[in-house]
């Protein structure tokens, strides 16, 4: 499996590969879309990043730092950061208290490529605006944000890369 | 139908809000908490009802008037709380139970204000709402109230906070799904003021709205603002027909 964070070329799904399976309501472009999204609104923030959505993925890492799957596992478990298991089944402690709002991600690395996972973490509502899953990498166009969180996406670019690396490693073999 | 709802969601389809069920949070309680709510001698919220009864006849303000002096027995207010909030045509403002008690206190008794979520205000509002226990939620949302009602509906649907979630995202579209170990409620407000184990205490409808806003990292709403009261009106309408349970017990 390709390690996330490595700028090696990742196989991109063609339009026919994407098929109608995942997101029937999504508007997937037939040609490459150059959507530049500002990751963090505050220009002064160190983790401010832009990313390009191609097809149903984000091909390039959001952060230049080498992704760390162990750190990703911790950020995913941290209730103040990813808190992924509030909605998803994942190989994290206290699995019986995991939510069932979103799909089971125990083997997500076997189903999706790192670019696909990256888009679903950073900007899932690009695929399905109705989805309850927030865009963890976007802070624009938010309403009534508490002052302490204003202008910040839920996760930093580095945290997203770490989490993508961890999720990409999940093949269902972890308990 | 719940299963169908969830399946549709997992497929990423938009689910019509009309499918949400009107279900009191009581339905999600285990046997022990149901028993706690049902037994007036064990229900911790009844402590506030008792405190409210003591305050009811206590004189306050320069004229030394009590609630009892004007309203008589608290039972005279049966049928009030289940119809709140209501739109007051004179002031052209929405008023909920807190507004009415606080106004009485400051303007009629001319006594010291009762702060939101203070023990004395909760005691009086719990006592008054308790008089309507068993009566159906029945708020007026047409006529002069219609603009406020639409404002409340829009607020319910508007995504907010850093997590960018609306009330409807969770309490309508995901009702019945599990968030960590907790089943997502229908967001009904027929039990307030209620005793919440999470709070180890009693809280009003507006305290719950504040808690939800903070959970999605949104700026809390001023409980006196028309926006907050419009949302409360919409929530009460969503639960129309559910009977008042004050003081309810919740997790």
C-alpha cells in the first residue's frame, strides 16, 4: 500500500471506476476539476493549506511533513480532535461504545485509496452536501462558530495526513 | 422505518425530514431511570418542585407580595407551561416560562432579578411546569407567531459551529442512530425543566439548547434573544401532542 505523505503518484480512479456506488447524489465532474480550497481561513496560521480535488480524491498530501500513522491513530481517538469513533466503528479502545452513524471503517484501507480517504476526511461534503459528516479540513462559510474555534478547521493539515495514513493502513486485521 | 432511515443515510441519500418520529426522550431511558422519573419520592427534580412551593408563598419586593397573593394556588397555572413559548402581541415578543417568571419578579414584585438557571428561578419554573404534567404540548405558531415560527424552523435547519451541524442533522435525520454509546434522541423538549445526570442537576430548555450549541462548537445563543426563543417555539411545535413530564429525568 502506498504510504500517505509520500508524493509518489497514486492511481486515480477514472470516471467509470468511481461508479454510482458510493455517493449517488454527488456531482462528480467528468474532467479534472481544479478546485482550490483554503484549508484555514486565518492566513497567519501555520497549517494554512490549499488542496486540489481531482475526481473523488485529493491526490497530494496537505502537509509536507511525513505522515505518521501512529499519531493519526491517536488524533482519531482523541475526543477533542478527530473523535472518529463517536460515529464510526474503528479498531480503537472501547469498541462497543463506538457509534453507528457513519460506515464501519475497520477495513477502509482495503476499499479506498489514500487520495479518496483524504477527500472524505478533509471535505466530505464536496461529494455529498447533505452528508452529516463535517468537512474536517475546511473553515470557510461557517456560521455562529464559537470564538475559540473561529477561522480554524476541525483538524490541522498535519493531523489529517496522519489520520489518512492510519486509515489507509486499516485492512480489517486489527481487532 | 428507523432501519430504512439509517440505510438511506449510509448510502448518502438525502432523507426527508418528515420521516422523523415524535418520541419523548423517556422512550430512550433504561428501566432504572424510568422508575426514577416515575416515582415522585425518588425523582430528584421533585426537590425543585418542593423548593418552588416554598418560594411561591414567600413575600418579595417593597410591597411584600408573593406569587400566591396574585395567582392563588400554583394549580391555577395548570395549562400554561405546555403552551409556551407564546407570542405576546402587545410587546411583539416571544415569551417563555423564564421570561414570564422573571418579568413578574422584576416588574410586578419589583424584587431582585432571578438570573437564568439560578436555583430560585428553576424552583419556580419547575413548580409551574409541573402543574401541567400530563397535558399535551400545544403552542400557537400561526397568526402573529408565524414569523417567529419560521425563524425557529430556519434556525433548526441551519448548520452552525466549527462542526457545521444543524439540529436537524442529528435530531431529525439521525434520530435513533448511535453516537458513541448514546442513542440520538428526537430532540423533544416536553420534560423541561428536567434533571439531567450529565449536569448532576436541573436545567431549562435554554440550558439544553446552549449545551447542544457548545457541543458543535457554536457560539451560544442569548437565552433572552428572540432567536433563542424562536428555536424553542419550533422545538415545542415539533413535540406537539407529547405530554409534559416536568420534572423529567434524562441521562
